[in-house]
């Protein structure tokens, strides 16, 4: 058990009326402890994060492939207007797996 010393509003007002320092009261704090998925070398989060990373890389390769197909023309010149129209979202590797850990 943890005890913390705190001043209540009534204690502060009473101390002001009596022209003295307030006396703190001990307040018991409760702590809830949860077991984390990484506890005891559990590898499920690592496997899930690695799977999320592979999927993010596959999506990134797919987007870059689309950009290259739009920008590269058969005659060898680059289509700059098509390059400006395509937006590639940033890859967020290991974001979901680590976030839910």
C-alpha cells in the first residue's frame, strides 16, 4: 500500500482561519497492475508486428509500382503531370503491432 500526504480544501480553509500551517492527511493510493502481452517472452506481439510490417511494405511496393506505370511512358519520356497527380501514403511499419502491445 502506498500513502500520499494531501491537503483537503477544508483543511486549507481551517488553517487560514486559525492562522497556522495546514496538516496533511494520509491518503491511500490503489494501483492496478496488468500483465502485458510481452510478459514471459510472449512472441505473439512480435509476430503480429512483423506481419503488419510485411503488409505495409507490400502496399508501399504496390503504390510505387502504380506511380512508375503512370510516369514512365513507352517512348522513354517522363509524364510529370501524372507524377504530380499520384500521392503515395507513408508506410507505417510496425505501427499497429507495437501500438496494441
